[in-house]
C-alpha cells in the first residue's frame, strides 16, 4: 500500500509529535508499505502566514496514494478521498487557550481567525473517514468546540523494552521540550519550598530565548544551583534512559496537555511514579492518585509538598513505581494494534 503521512512542524524544533510520526513511518515500512512523510512548516505569523499554510494545504492533492494519515492542523485539510486522522491537538490558540497568554488575544482579527479555523475544522475533520485522537482530553475538546466525535488511540513507545530500572536516586526527572506550556518554571519555583534533600533535573531543548533566560534567572535568583540542574540541550536516548532508570520519580506538569505524555509512559515502563498537576490534562487518564503517582495543585508550594513526600516516603514511592509498571503492561499499548487500527 502507498501511504502518505502528512504533518506540520515548527522549523528547528523536534518534540514528541515529530518523534511519534517518525516512529509510525518506521512501523508501517516494517509492515511492507511504501511510506512518504510530508512535513508542512508551521509559521509564527498567525495573521498572514497561517492562512497561507491553510490555503496551501487545501491545494495538496494526495489522490495517487492509497492511504493518507494526517495529524496536526492544518495537515488534515489536504485532498484525499478517505483520509484517516490521528489528531494530537487542534490549533489550541483559538480554542481553550484563546484569550490567555498562550493563545490569541481577543480582537477583531483574532475573532475572525477563530471563526475561520472552527469552520475549517468542522468541514475537514468531519469529512475524514476515521478520526482518532491521542487522548480523552483531545476527544473532549473536539466535541466541546466542534461537536465532532472521535476514537482514542494512545501512542505507543517505539522501543518500550529499552526502559529499565536502576534504583531510586535523590532526583526527580523532567525530560521534555522546554517551553512555557510545559511549565518548567513552576517546577523550579517549587524547589524554593522543598524541605527535604530532593533534587530536580530538567532535561530538554528550549528554543524560546526569553523563557530560557527566565529559567536560568529563577535558578540564580533563588540560589538553587545545588538543587536544580538544567542544561539547554537535546538529550540523546541513551542518556535519557539512564537518567530515568536512576531517578526517584518523574515529573510532568504541562498545562492542559493533549495526552498523558511520553514522559508518563516512559516513567511507567521504568517503574517510576509520576508527579503531575490537576490541570495537566491527559495525565489524569493514566495516573492514579497514591497508586501510580501524585497530583498537586499548580502552585510551587503544593508541588514542593508532593516532591518532599516522594523523597521522604521512599517505600511508598517505590511501591507506586512498581504499580505504574504493572499498569502500563496491563494496557498493552502496542504498535501492532496501532497500525491495525490506522489502516482499518
């Protein structure tokens, strides 16, 4: 079968969505299919560049392919007789983030853009043959804002057997793309209030100079150099696996995340409890309070309290990590099942 994968990307940025699509391409090829991956560069100019990208997407004709699988907005606007969508999220800036510091600010132009994108979503998502999403969080938004139904298809890890356990150290590990929506600043601020000897290690690349400066200043301003380790760089898989394996627990505290996040799944496979926030979106679908991790209110003080609890009650932390491992194995999220459903 000739399959086209169509996605958008931010130039010079590689995150979980990009990794997942690459992994899917590899798996489809293992199944014997001919696969081409198309990436459409997503603009930073929402007023002009975004509409040009939408227009360009709607002119892309993939009728010569047997199958098209599209992902983020507006990749799913391309032409094909029977598109399958695996949506990681919509253009959140005109939906739940609208009017916030992370979305479009309310004005005549923003309202016009919101209306255009909402109508596009209803038409193009609604006309797809199958619509999958990566979590209930995304499914609920899609129905709330567009009255469109979808099926949850949880993304699997490519090499889940590579994850292992090597004890429980004194640091909580937060590997992720570094950006304001992932709230690494909240994690650093929490370290001002911890009363135990717990440490925080943040790993990932930041492409936002202002946010990078904010994080470094927080560490310096509050004298957290001995408590917080953060280097702005891409972490290779081998190093990440080793750091997860030796960590006390994992931290994943994005704002209204679209899924449970690879960080959660990686932690579970390495027998690690995961600390998250009540407003972190899809993490609620995997983590069970006091069983496989903890939830905290999104304040530095509340987060610090749970960090101390993970450190001081090590026996409980280890027990939750073991529960997490059993839970991820029970769910049996595999690539074979994922490919089967996407090609159905």
